[in-house]
C-alpha cells in the first residue's frame, strides 16, 4: 500500500508482479510450484518460464502506455 501511495503521489505506475502471478494461478490454473525455483536451496525465485512471462507482460504494459503496439 505504501508503494502504491508513493507512486500515485509521484504520478507513476507500479507493475504488480504479485497480481500477475495470482492471475496465472487463478485464471490460467498454473500451480505456484510451476512458477518458482528453489535452485539454491535457500530462497524462492521465479523460474525462467515466469520471468519470461513477466517480461512479456511488462513490455506490453510499457508499449500500451506509450501508445505503441508490440507486433
């Protein structure tokens, strides 16, 4: 909430990765375990699949905000 408040005050957008991952789980029925990796045995990280999907969604969001289309 604090980040959203600061972003609004600064007039900038916030890309909410958590909401995107929740969407994948709820609407695309992708298990959380299929989005993450625990390769270092210590911390949870997004895996290559979820980083790629995140990058594509962010690129689309930036292109939309700029009024351009990604072909």
